[in-house]
């Protein structure tokens, strides 16, 4: 069993917004090929590619019509093979998004399944009779409204945990699992280096939340057969290749992760947990916890969550480390400060330092390494994202829970489109993303924030990220050391020590725009490796958004 995943640094590419290669306004595979050297210079050695398969255009490629074809706007299979080859030449591996909790309703399996109740593929999806003339039960879709949709052909309802064009596969049907495994082997045999598995802890859905009884439904995640299916997948597919895997697993606890991501290699290499993404959720006016909030970060909560993940998994399972991805707002706007240029640069570096010195495999979402910010969405018409559009429809138009102004403030803070604006390469036209009309507006701050300007600036966020990645490569303690949280109850400072018995590495970060006092072991002592101010400052206090990385050798 190989463990290169422990030393990997992953760069996430959202192809539609990364680099347009042919001027049609959408990013594509030729565009990614043209930017491989940028990723290599950053120091990342794995690319996670968001879905590039043929899809129905509903949910950013997560609504797949054909798993074995490349969507025409991204290019051809030849382009993909060339990308893989060029990446491998540069020592960069590529992992693909595996979206197998659901398919598009345009997928041939669903087309057959919906035809009639006795169809050979009927049980490939989750079909239920209605309850008293309505939906089978009150289970809700992640994208608002009921998770059930009535289908004309048979009058039965199918399950869709996301948009109604995304029908959930029935993993309890062995032929579904075999079909998925066969498709996975097909990609792995092409030479790809692993998978990021979309909402993979939803596949073992408990039967009792799917009853046609008019009941409340319930949690579909981490069901009773989940581990059995992943072990089967591991045995039949994953263990036969030298690859890395990461499961997207909402609602997992560290106890769950000890099984999903155990170092015994029986399931996955690591998971994306979401506890730390919930620190700025809020109880809405209807009494339910919602991501649609404008709440600020509760640092004490964030520290406790991340420290628990560090400590509970140490030596037993493996962590992923991330602040952002295509589903999250820009972290500098969320947990840092983008109000002025000095704060933006400092807080973006501080956030990078805080995350990258922890134990686990770090993921950098495109543009995070530049400190790219949220977008100033003024009206819902500017949103492209089905999640935000549906939520606006439900919370503002249907129920009146939120005023339009409040909902737009929430979308500006938390909406997924913040992460999906085009990558800012240069100060030139359309930020160098396309020569045509970009599919989504470029953030107006591209003249100030772009890769070209930062590449030549030793004090840029980009240069700082390069240093962070290089430090990880130079110091084994970053990969192997244990973790001890300092100043646990402090609401400004996030400080911790990593220790592998030979080296003690300390990261001390100020998550506020005010000065912060340091106490106990957090006070600066050892050798300063990296910081985000030009001088060392006082040993016992941090300036606004300051971070320090220090080393003590035994
Ligand atoms: C995951 C993806 C997200 C998508 C959803 C449904 O959460 O990251 O982008 O909308 O699954 O596939
Ligand atoms: Ca294009």
C-alpha cells in the first residue's frame, strides 16, 4: 500500500472557470494544459479536476449524462489524455471527481428506469409510490423543496437529494455498484491517479428514511451499509491501483472518519469533513440551522473542531485540510478580511499558514493562493448556482422567511458562485481568462488581484503559498508530528505546536484585525521560519492578522 497521499499537496481546478483555451468564454482542458507550469511552480503535485463529463447543465457538471465522455465545452478525450500525459511529465498526478450518488435524469440508466415498473433497470434508482396523493414522505432536497419528484410515465416518485434533474442511484442494487466499479476501472486504466468522491457517504441510504409513509424522512448520510459498500469498492477496485482517494462526507464525526479514512487502507485515504465549514451557520427565523447567514466566524469553535480532528485521527486515520472549494465562499472574505489591501494580503497568508502547518493533505482551491475574494453580487439574476437560485425562490419568494436584501447579503457571504468566478491571471482583458465573453462575470478587483502581478512579487500571497508548500517538503514534522492546541479559549489567536520527537514546529495566528496578546508557549521563542510582516515584532503580541511559523530542534 502506497502512502504518497500523505505528502501530496492538491490543487483543485474548477475547469469551467480556470482558463479558456478557445475563446468561447468557458474554461476547458486545453486551458488547463496551458497552466500546468503555473501549478507546478506553486509546488502542488496533484490536481483534483471537478467534473468534465457529459452533463445536463444543471449543477456545474455534477449531473452526469455519460461517465465515459468529455463534455464538448471542455474538449475531447484526446485533450484529456494529453492533459494527463503533460501533467505526469511534470510530476503532477490527476484525480477525477467521481459522482455516483446520482446521475442526470438524462443518463441512459434513468431513461430506461423511468419507462415502466418492470423495466430491467427500474431498481437502479429509488422509486416509491406516493403517500395519500402526495410525496412519499417529507424528506428534503439539499437544494430546497422535496427530495421526491413524481414521474409521469409510471406515476411513481423518484428520489433526488439534489436538483430534480439529479436522480439518486440505488446502491442497494448490486448491478449499480458493479456498473460504477466497471466505470472506475475504465478511468483508472487510462492512468488517472485517483478520485474525489462526491457525497459518497450518501450511497448507503438507510431504508427507513425512504418509506412511503408521509413521515419526516431523516438523515441519508452515513447509513448502515455505507462501510460495506466502500470496503467492497476498495477490494474490487481501489486496492488494485496506486492511487489516492478522498471522500466528500458531510455530517461525519471523527468516529466515522476513523473508519472511512483508516490508515489500514480498507476504505478511503481521507475524507472532507464539514464541521469547520459550519462555524458560521445560524439558526434561521424558521428554527432550522442554515448556511444562509451573515454570521461571523466563532474562532473558539473553529479551533476546537480542527484540534479534535487533528488529535482524534492522529496515528489512526488521515485528515484532509481545506478552507475552500467550489462549494464554499472565498476564505479570505469569510474568515479573513478583504476590506482593504493590507488586511487582505495579511489575512490570506495567515489563513494559509494556519491550515498548511497542520497534519493532513492540504487542498488549495484555484485562486485561494492569490487571496481571491468573494464577488459583489447585487441581485439574484447574477447567480448561476442552482443552490442559491432555489434557496432564493423558497426563502424569499415562496415563504418570505428572508427579505431580498438579507438573502443577497447571505449569498454574498456564503454563496457558491463566489468561488466560481473566473480565475484572475492578469490585469488585462477578462483577467486573461478568456478572449471571448466570460460565462460568468470576472471579479472587478482583477486588476489588483491577479497571478501575473503576484508571481514577480516576493511579498505576495502567491509567493507565501509557495513557501508554505516548500516548508512542508523540507520538514517531516509537518507530515508526521502530533498536534497540541495552545490558548484554547482565546477568541483571537489560533496557535498550535506540532511535534515529531525531533522537531517542534509552532504556528501562531491572529484571526483578527486587532493586536492580540500571546501567552505561555505561544510566545515567540525559536527560529522564525515564516511570517507575514517584514520584521519580527514583539515576542508576546501579534499585530493585525499576523502569523508566525517557528521551529525548535531537539
Ligand atoms: C457535492 C458537490 C457539489 C454538488 C453536489 C451534488 O457537494 O461538491 O458541487 O452540487 O455534491 O452533486
Ligand atoms: Ca473554452
